[in-house]
């Protein structure tokens, strides 16, 4: 596999922003804010600035309708979405006036939409890492696969991996309780993405054991593992605890003020790993 070259000192450091020229600024603004959930930054009579994740999106009005829709060919922009959000978001976009323009033909679930100006927008589950993993698995004589770029982040935790009996069941639990999105789903391994902090991996015990050379034994009934996820919840703590219990968690300690100042509930997940759900402050 050819090595990935390091970036030269004069290289671009990333995609700065994306600008779309639109015929109806109000209608396009509503599509991006109310349907796709972009965060408004600025609005003027002729333009608007939005954040889609961390991407700066610029909408510029004044495109003459007489020019007709764009003939974009394969050119499109792709939005990252979770597996659970794909179908409802596609439905919302269609209700807002978008149209599907092709079926998905590549790795990862996708919906391909075209707005009324001809801008092509893909809703995609996965990222470049999952795409590369699928290409390596498939293989083909006409593919040249390069080594992944080195991502230097210092001595930082990239991913926390838990050994589980059933990655699909553990995935359903954590997405239901905390709303984490699925970055990778390889069957025996699921990688979940939080809004902040490292990813959380859910690895079937046989695979986990192959990596370490030691068996990843199940947690005995009535006990917990020696691993804990301490999560500051978004929203009401009692509601998060209720979601966890409904998803199959076991309550270990009810929500209560703790000596370090947080109000915390302790639960065991489906595999006996400790899940601490916290609200900052004792109030």
C-alpha cells in the first residue's frame, strides 16, 4: 500500500466555506435551518451565513430564475447523518420541495436530494474511514489504496472500547439512551460518536479477545465490570435515567448529590459496564 504523503507547508488546511447561489433566499434558508438543522450566524436581505456542524455555509440570493436549475452532474455536497435520522430527514426534505435524483450505489446508507435550484445534497451515514474500510474489504484490481493520513493529536484518547456480548444490542441501547450517532457498524464492532469527546467502541468479546490475546470474560450476574462511562446528560437527568431503564439498564444507585458537586445516577448497561449519568451541580 503506498504511503500517504505528509502535507507540505503551503497546503490548504481544510474546506473553509461553501457558497450556494440561490433563487429564493427565504426558501433556501428555511430548508437549511428548519429541515437540515443548520445554526444561523447572519442574515441580510441578500445573503445568509449558517453552520452545518462546523462547516460555514453561505447562501447568496439573487440567482435569476431564468437561468434554470444547475446541471451539476456528479457534483454534490454531503451531510453526515445518523442511521436513525436518515429516513425522517429524507422525508422532511421531500416535504420541503426537494426531489430524489438517484438511488444509492455505494457503501453506507444515503439519500440523494436535489433542491429547486439544482443543488445536489446527499444525506450519508458513515465517513471516509468507513468508506476506506469497505474498499479494503472488497478489494479490486483497479483500486490503489493509500495508507491513511497520520492524524497527530498528541497523547490523546481517540476511542474508548467496551467488550460486549452483542454489539447490535449495545448499539441500540446507547443510541436510545444518549442519542449517540453510529460512525462505523462492522457487525462485530460498532463505533459511536458523541457530540464531544472520544468515540465509544462496542466490540464483540471474541474479537476483543483476539486483539489482546486474553479472553474478554462476561460480567458475572449481580456484578459490574471495572469500566465506567461518566456522561453529563443533555436535558433532564430523570428523563435520561428513565430512557436507560426502558432500554434495559439496571439501576445501581438513584440520582443523588455526590461529594464532588454533581448529581449522578449509576446504572449497569446490558453488559454490566457502569454508566454514570450526571447533571452538573447538586441542584
